[in-house]
C-alpha cells in the first residue's frame, strides 16, 4: 500500500487528477481478485484479459491489471498450433467502478 501511495504522490504533483489504480490479479476460470495497484506512466486504462486454451481439454484464465488504452483494440486474437491445440485471448478495458461489471466477449 505504501508503494502505491509513493507512486501516486509524484504523479499528482506533475499532473492534475488522481493516480490510476487497477485491480491486479491472475486466476484460472473467468474471475480473479487482487489488490489495487498504481499504474505506471503510459498505462492509462485497466485491462481484463480472458484466455481460452485448448490442448486436448479447454482451460480458461483471467488476467487483470494496468495497460495502455491503445491495446484495447487488439482483441480478440487467436493462435492455432495444429490439431487440438489453440489459444484465444480477448481484452476489455475499463476505468474505476466500470471494471466491476466489465465483461470480456
């Protein structure tokens, strides 16, 4: 928590507005929970990524954290590794309270 505050104070002195914080987590399935962390310079959005991987069986994982909003439009993308092996990742970007109800399609 102290590190997040320490990162926000210089940002607040250099620019108006609050320091962006995003929930940072990784989990198997379609949800995860974690702590709020201050975003680095250039990371102006919170991102949620859901990856579906198939290697014989299908698994899903979710990753949340800070990211540049320019990457929000890079979704979805998929890679086919051959028979029965594929991965597809989709992103959703959000800010603040909207992240609690954001869905990834």
